[in-house]
C-alpha cells in the first residue's frame, strides 16, 4: 500500500489507536501503531488490565490487534505510552472494526484504480474524497452504494461511476436486518389447509416476506430489510394482511413477534 494508508506524524494524547502486539515481557508489551507507519509504542503492565496482573501473558499475546489509548508522548525519546485498560471492550471492538473496514475499503479502491489503469492516489482524490464529503466513512459510502447504486455515489466522476458501482455490487454485502414472528391460525373449513396455504402464499408474494409452517397451526414469518425500521414495516404489513384475509375466510388468527 502507500502513505495514504497511514496518518501523518504522531497520534494525540487521549486518542484511541489500533496497534499490533510485537513483544510481551513481564513488565509490559511493546506494540506497533498500525495507522501511524508502525511507530513503536509501549503498554506498561499496570495498563494491561483493570485488575492486578499476575501473568501478563494471560491478557496480552504477540500478534494480537488491540485498541489502546495514548497516555503520553515523549518526542525526545521517541516513546509513546499507551493503555489497554482505558478502552472499554465495546470501544475496543468498535475501533478495531472501524480500522478493518477502512482497510477493506482501501483495498477496493486499489482494485478500482488498477482496473481503470490509474494510481491509488487518483482513485482517492476522484472517488474517496467526494464520497467523504457526504459520508462519515468509506465503509458507510460503499454500503449505501451497494444498496442504492449510482444515486448514492454523488460527486464521483462519470468515468469512475459504473466501474465503482459494479465493483461494490460484487464485493460489498448489503446490510440486512431480519425480524421474525409467529402467526397462529385457526380455520374450521373442509378446505381449510388449502385455503390457508393460498392466503399465505399471497401474503408472501405481496409483502416480500418468507412464511414457513412450524406445526400446530403456527407459521413462522420472516422479514428482511436493510434496516430495522424497514423490516418492521414489512413484518407489520404482512401480519396484518394475513390476519385480515384469514378473518374474511371465516377463521381466527393472531401474530406475535419472536425476534
């Protein structure tokens, strides 16, 4: 990769950085700051965990990718002191995932640039920069393009647009939210089974849900959408349509969310 992969200079005190553990000793761990040109950092054993550490290797291992908070920077000695225990487990996961997502996004830009016969820097200037004017991150931009296509790539030059959308559609999964529920059905009719099947097939077709028989007059209903609000809207519409159709057929039914 190139210098656009690393931030310039040094991190700031208080910043949460991503680092790779290179060496673990009894008194602490030496790490490399992967976003800052692999500059060296040090985590004292007292900053490894929020409890007393008897054996540091129970908490830190060589090769691990960790998020750490910058405690101090001594430019004269070239030393960056870090802390693992000042980053919560939730913040740890979120920060590392953010870094991984950026790596994936930059890899896609490299592939795009190569396909266009251009440099990574040109792809960054002409594709990444316009998208970052609209979105908080390239990962967010690429997910929106995967979902909405070219309309989500405003500002990207025309000659880059189709190759970008084609690459994203192939490489970036559309985010999905799945909601489920159980539809209980009671219909006393000589042709009840066939009638229920017909009703639910129509509900599936018209509401973009999946319905599976689970036994005992109960049916699992599953709605899939890019976000919670859309999935909830689909599931509600489908369940209401099913209940209304079964009622018109002389039956009874009720719906309960299960996830």
